[in-house]
């Protein structure tokens, strides 16, 4: 396992430092100096004597002391050579700011490959290339060409886009938000988000982690290390690039529904990552998670000096997973005594338009002390008598006193700005519009729900799992060069699934009455007999089908009747025999499938038969391995799964058996990376305790060449 | 028709004017004076000689001249008397700012009723009560207790909530947005939104209309007059209070799906109103519609100095009704020649991080001149070399030159503020986050699609409509005191629907073979016979059902067989007879229904059979009267209607006949206000040109007492 990232250099070399104030090589050095880095600083520039008061060195080898970190700003073409020198010098961490690598393709790609190789050979951890750099407010290190230094605070940030970095920094300065570590990932030649997760898991300066990603490097690690983070603290990620021609094409077929956005969404869910869908959400969540205690439940109180905004906030709460708290009778009695008659003492609490700060204090004190209230949204509109600043101060004091999460919404512009300032300085999140407060509280509630879950350890499934047999079957397919293990119940796909305990319907082609009777016995009664002939399309029309046969005698009789009828009605048809099938009762049809995502591995899908999947896209996804609890959640997540419960007085179906099938399919794909895609469609579901049976299965294999 | 609203007073009386600077009676007078009203001003206060330099009058009758408008600020209890005096004085418009009316219930309600009566008697138009007042920047009239005067601009605003008024005003001042008319509607005792629609339809100072509503006064007028507005200019409305216990309960039953949010949403759609879902959207749309030419198509170009934000914007476009424009080859060739190599010349156009204003000019000029581009989103992130102000100036100049809509997104905080200022001053909408630009463009595109529609006149349906017969049937029900015209095919509901040309399946109870044969003849072959007896639950088990009977002989035979079998198997059963039904081929089942909304009248619903409606809520709504085009749109709007097309190689269904049924049901409910609810469930749909048949119908009546 690689270790040692960037985080505690005692000495830094700036390779490509420049005297020209317009050059990045100057700006980075200037930032390191200006923001007070207390270690040793060594500019490297063969043409300069000194820059900004620091002695310059011709090459890194000319530096007499050992160096912990290098910041590299030379043109891309020279970077491999420079990095090689860093390796020889024993430098452990390099930040490559230079651009011109993978992002330009061709030659750049080759240079990036070289970097990776050198980094690996010398065990150098590399940040970038093509990045803004690295900032650490705790160390007072600004090894970047950002135009400012953020405030110090316990939020750690990473971003794959340099431009998003600059926007975040500029926004943070305007909003009194500070950061601890700030990492521009660039092309992620070496250090990626998973490395940061490991680094920050036990880092107290990273109380909240924010990230912007366009691609995810290694799905396995991503989920694994993100999970460790989210067990301890919030990880909020904006994933861009979720739509693409590829995702668009993902449509009608079960397998193809498991497109890339699907996989990302399932992976975030599995890892407990709080997902922001745009920068506004990322920032809103950052404030709320960093500055407020976690929301413990979903009961929200609204306090306002205005009816309209309360109505809008209540609308938003109603449409979320949150609920309006029911205030207890003591709270209401208190409010009734203390507030004017026109006030509303129910939630939303309306303090009436002429409310001054004292009335906000009464309202806040009452609802914050109420055990039925988990969090509060305080709204102020600029009325004539509104004491904007004092009200903000009351909110700060009350939040400090009761330690429940409070979000403010001061609505307007100039007139409320003084209050917004007080709130920002005191780290009470405030939003222009109360709907954003609702959204942020909802994200908090979802995270606290995630933390409450009990199924964090995965159940290990062993019963009816025959790994060796699947190995043999897959080898058989490989040797034969078969990749589509389609389409009959006698196929390799069926055999493989059966070896993992999936109940796939059996069938057997038979040539005579005895064979048919034996087959029926082994398949299990009742059975169906169907004529098998490439010449016969409409089997029923020629008397080629007999259903509901309950014993050997009936089977033999039926065999003879079918043969007689077919011989009479289509004497010229070439007959292969008669196939015996187990006869399936009527039941609900569902689909269980899996498709391997290139990043996250097997994405398992569940949905109800035909229309619900193909037309309504009423499907649920999880990343394998799927736990029992996840499997049951998947089923419950689809709207149409209500059909599996006691719908309209009908019977309840065997949901447990479906979840078992999901888990088995998930395990199969986890155990055998060569299985690219599996489809059980349909899986027929019987009543509770009567099991499920796969009526058609398909499997696609893919081998690394 | 009432006329004359508030808009051009030459003289104003302020009844309840006060010398106390903390009183609203002072603030309103001060505002009228301060912002330069050029008409005559008469404070009315029996205890004062003069206020703010104006001579005071004891009562309105003491004013020697005629007065156009009164602003009333006396306590609620005195308002009716004062309003009566205004009527006698011949005042045409009164703004009642005083609170304490309908909003407090009880006594207040009674006072409000009195106001309405007096207003009606004296033909006074009344704004309020319980409102902030009225502002008109064109007349320099600020007859409100708002703490500021907005800039002058061609946006008219109304709001039902005073608090939302103050928030809007404060926001507008902070964002360089101005207004022409600004109306606080308050309790809407008289003047409501529909009055304003009429007033503003031809008002050039109301180029864009913004509104905030909690309730809608008269659905009919609302749709009628809103439609007239939207044919000419954008009407953007935020409707709050869309969720309620009532709306929550609206769930499983067809009729109850037509809850109140459903009706609002259908009404807005019908009237072409641009709907904002929160204040942020209201403001965003206001800027874009007021300051930009209308987006003509949905092809958007993105220009940015950064990859990340472009990706996010492209994501948002992909998820909207907009599309990324395909730049034509000349544009691309131009960009290739003019931009550095690292730039991306495809849409999104990436000018690269070090882009200065000149590069933005090149990019903007190229895409704005491109015929494939309907609108442009320009993104700037604060990089080292970014010329924030100059870039803003370039955007202004290019928008002016090419007159296509351009929205800017300058992302960040302090560093980009100078550019944001230039854009705001020059009325180029700019948003912190580009996703909001996408949403605003989408709203514009939807409005321009609405304007392009061709079915603005409603088709009048006359064929097979027998209004007289329905009148008679309804009278029959009324006399009999029946309100639920359920549940058989022989019911009044069935007869009423048939009288409006809906094809309801027929049935007839018969007593002997001859009657059965005759009934079958008149109903049409093939038919089904079913035993009818309250004692027999499982008709098939006792041989009580015969299907697929194709002629009289078969019917007679079947009648005898049923009777014989039933007599043998259940000799004790009391037999009413045998019912003859038309036998319906297999087809797709849909639901057509209607429920009268108290505000908007009949809301018509369409959905596919059972599960799709009840579980998936895959339904479409329109306000009656529904046009042919709307009916077809309703059908197409449901996802599951794909099942009616050639789904999986099956036949196509008779969509035209469904739309005909929708229109007939819509007309029936429009013609007869006593019909509260109609349900056709299921309506069986045959293949194309084979029609539809209603297999079960229900109707609920309601009479005004």
C-alpha cells in the first residue's frame, strides 16, 4: 500500500521557479512565501541567483539539504526528467502543476505514462499533473497559483477541475467559509480521491469533506474508503459528467439500464456519500454540515415574521422526507401566553409582521426546547419594525444554547445584509430562500438515516454455492469460445445459475414415452409437454402441447397423443422429440439482472416484469455485493413492488425468495469477473414461502485478452 | 363588468394619516410625498391641522374638491363607515391597508363582507384589505408602507403576501431590477389577479408580469384573462400552498387524483403561465424574460474559460428540454483559426483558463452569428488572467449586436463581483451557477413553444350530443334524490354518457329465452349470458355463465342450459333472470374521468388501466373544456400510453376514439355544473378504427342548496 501523501513537508523545492511575476513559477513561490510557510523553501532555476529573497539552485541536486516536497512547474516535456531527479534526491511528494499531459492526448498521454512509471519506481507520491496545487491552512502552506488563501476551518476539499477550485475559493472568501486542506487533483496520474479518503479518515482538520469529481478512478477503493469516511463524518461530492451519449442510449434493455449514472448513483448510496447535484447544493451542504450539529430526526419547526414564506417552506417540507414538527402542548401554551393574539402558535409559528428580536427569542426558545423538534428554520423578511441585526444575534445565541441545528433564511437584499453578516460570522447557515434550507436539512436527515443503519457487515452466503462447478462450466465456455450463454433452460447460463442456488426451471428433450416419464419424474410434477420441431411454429394448433400432467401415466398418454396428432396434422414435419417442462403456476413476473460497470463492477438491477422496466423504468440498482437488507430495499424501492404485497386483496408473494435470488446473482458476479452480464427475465414469483423460478436466463462473458 | 382600477389618480386622500412617524398612517403619506407624486394630496385626520406640510381634513367630506383615490389606514372597525363615506364622496378606488379582516376570522370576516357590499353598492374598486399598498414608478406614486421605491422598469408585480412584497422589493433593489406597477393584493376583497390581468393586457409598462399567489379567486376568469396576457407577454407566477392534507389524501382513486395542485398545474398549463416553484426561480425568470429577447428554439451554446463548469452545464442541458447546439462548420473553422490550440472548438466552447476578454469576444461573435444557435450561456471562472470587467463588457456588446438571448454565469464571489455589476447595470442576466441559466432558458423555451401552438380556438363538438335528454335524466335523478348514479350499465350514469355520444356497453336482464334472444339482437353479437341472483356468488361454478354466443339460436340454447345447471346445482337460489352483455374483445384498458375542482371547474383525467393509475400515478390532467389537441397531448403525456402504440409488435389501438371520449366527457361536465365527478373505468380500447367501449361508469351529482 502506498502511503505518505503531501501533508507535512518541512522543506519544499519549487522546480521552475520564475522571476517573472506573470509566470506561475513566480506566483506559486510568492504564495508559499506570502501565506507564511514555516519550513525551508528552495527555488530551482538554473538562470537565477535568487527570487523573492530566496537563494536559487541550478537543479534539485544542488540543494545541500534533504527535501520533502517538490512543486514542479517546468514545461511538460521536461517533467519526466525532473521527476526522475526528484526520485534520486529522495523526495517523497511532488506536485506537478504543469499542463500538457493526458488532457491533450497523444504525446501528452505518453508523458503522463512516463510520470506514473517514474513515480512508481521511486515511490514518489504525485499530485496532478495539470492542477492548481495544494493548500493547507493549518500548515500555512499555499503551494498553488490560487489568487487567495482561504480562511482556516475544518473543511477539506478536493476537486478534479482547477476552474472549479478557483470558483470554490472565491465563493468561500465571499461567504466567510474556510478550509483546512484544499487539493486540486488534476489528471490524477497518481494521487486520487481514494488516497485522500484514507489520508483524511482520521484527520481532525477534515471534519467535513467536500469534493468535485468528473471521473472516478477505482470504483472498489472509492466505495471502500468512502464508506470508512462516512461512518465517521460527512463526505459531500458533486459528480459532473453524469449524462453522455452512452447514458442516453441506456434505455430499453434491462442490462443497459445499468449505465454509468446508474452505477455512480448506486455507488454513492452504498458508500453513504451525500450527493450534491450542483455547486449551489455543494456549498449549501458544506455550510450546514460544517457549522451545525447533525439533524437527529426529520421534524422541523418553522418560525417567521411572515405568512407567505412559511407557506412556501411548508410546501417544500411536504415534498421532502422531512415533516413539520407537531409542537407539544406546553410549547403552545407558552407561545400563546407570550406572543400577541394575531400570532400563530402552531408550526409554522407566525410571529406576525411587526415582530422584533424579542419575539424571535420567545419563538426560538420555545421550539428549540421542544422535544418534538429536531431542527428549526428561522425566516425573516424585512418589515418596517424588523430588527435585522438583533434578530440575527438572537438566532446565534439560541442555537448556541440549545445545540440543535438551526438554519436561517433572511429574505431580500440590502435591508437584510447586516443580519446575514452576523449570521455568517457566527457560522449560522443562512440562505436567500427557505427552500434551500429544507433541501439542506433533508440531506442531513438522509445522512443521519445512513448512520443509523444496522447492516454494515455483509452476510456471507455459502449454502448451495458451488464455486468449483461454475469454474468448470466457465472453462468449458472459454474453451469452446462461447460468450453468449443464452437462451435455453438447458444452457450453460442456466447451469451456472443453478450452481449458485438460483432455481432455474428445468426442461428435457425426450424421444419416447419412457424417457418423457422419467424426465417428468426428475423435473417434478405437474409438467407440460411440447412438441419440438423447427418446422412447427404454432404448436397448439397441431395438438403439440399438453399441460397439467400429474403423473407418469398421464405423461406417457400425453406423449402418444401429441405424436399421433402431429403426425396426422403435419406428417411432413421433422420431429426432434417432445420437451418436458415443469409447469409453473401463475405468479408475478420480475426481472433480476446484473451488468458490470467498468468503474464500479457489477451493478445489480431489480424490477417488475416487462412494462414496468421497459416503459416506466421503475427499477432499482445496487452495487454488488448486495446484502440481504439492500436486496429487500431494492425491491421496496420500486413503486410497482406494491404488486408483490397484498395488492387488491390478492395473495402476498415470496419477496424473501426474490431477495435470495438477487443476493446469489450478486455473489456470482462478484466471484467471477469474467461474467459481464446476467439476465433472469422473467423470474416467476409464487406466493409467500412457495419460492421463485427463473423461466429464462441469459449470460454474457468477457475475458481480458 | 367592473372597470377602473387604481391606476391614474389625480388626487389622493389618506384617511387615517398620522403625525406619528412610527405609524403606517405617517409612512404612507411620507412615501407618497417623498417619491414625487404629482397629483393632489389630502390627509384626513380629525385631530391634526397639517401633516408633512399638507393641510388636514376632518373627514373626507370636508375636502372641497373631488377625490379619485382613497388610502384607508383607520382601524378595521371603522373601515366600513369610512368606505361608505368614500362612496358618497364619489371616490372610485380605495386601497385598504388596515388589517383585522378575513385573516383573523370571526368578526373580521363580517367586516370584510360589509366592505364588499359597500364597494359593490357604490361601485368602488377596493384593493386589500390587509395589504402593503400600491406602487407605480411611472406615476411616481408610492401609496404603500414599503421602505423603498423600486427603480422604474417595465415589469409589473402582484403579490398576495405583504411579506413576499417586501422581500421582492428588497431583492430588486439589491439586483438592479425595477418595476412599473407593484400591487399588494392582500385579502382580495374586491380586486384580484384577474382584474390586474385585464388592466395590464394592453399596458406597455407591463412588459413582463410577475405574481405570487396563495389562492386563486375565480378559476374561469383566471384562465380566460391569463390566456389573453400570455398570448402577448410572459406571465410568471409562483403559487404557494400547493401541498395540504387534502392534496396528500389525493391518491389511489381516479377522481381524487384531481386534487388541488393537480388543478393548478393543469390550469397554468392551459393558460400558458410560466410557473416558478420558488422565489429564486421567480426572480431568475423575471430577469431573463424582462431583459432578453425570447429564445426561439432550444439550441444552446456554452462558452467558458473552464472545463468543469461546462460539464455541469451540459449535464443540466441534457436533463432539460434544451439541446446543445451543433455549431456549423464555418463557425468551427473560424474558432479553430482564432483560438489557441488547447481550446475546444466544439460546443461547449472551451476558451481555456488563460482566456482574456478578447477570446470571449471571438467565441461569442462566432456562436451568436451561427444560425444553429438560439441562445448562449457564457461562463467565467476567476482565473489569474481573467479580465472580469472587460469580459462583462464584451458580453454586453455582443448581446446588443446579435440580439440573441445571452445569460452569463460568473462563478465565485469577490473576484467576479465587478463583472457581475457591469452585467446587472446593462441588464444581462447573470447567475452564480450555470444550472440556473439552463432552467431559465428552459422556461423561455417552454413559453415560446406555447406561443407556437396552433389550437388556440376550441373545436365545438355537436355530433351525438343530446343536451335535452341529459337535462331530463338529471332532473329525474334530482327528483328521486339520487346522487350516486352508479354502478350498472343500465344506470342513469350510463344513459347520460350515452346521450353525449360515449359508447357505454349495453346489458339487459331477461326472464326467458325469447327475451334473451331479442336482447342479444339489439345489443349486438357476440354476447355473454350470466345468471343474475343475489344468492349466487361464483357464477361459473354453477354453470351460470356462457360466452361467445353468436346468434339467437345459441343464445336460446345457452339460456336453457344455464337455467338447468343452476336449478340442479343450487335449487334453493332465488333467480332474478339472466343478463345479456355484449362480449368485448380483448383490448387495452384505460381510465377517463373528471372531477370538479372548486376553483377551476372540471379537471379531466386520463390514464392506463388499474396499476398505472393507482400505483404509478402515470396520469395526465387538463382543465375542461379540453380540445382535441389537448386530449391527444394528455394521452401522449402518460408514459404507459406507449402501450397503445405498436408496442412489441402488437397492434396499434384506437387513440382517436379515446380522445373523442375525453372530449365528450369534458363537454358533458362543462355543460352540466351539477355533475361533480365522472368515472369511466375501464374504457376498453380496440385496435385502430374499432373504437372504444366503456365497461363500467360512475357519476356523482351535487346540487347547490
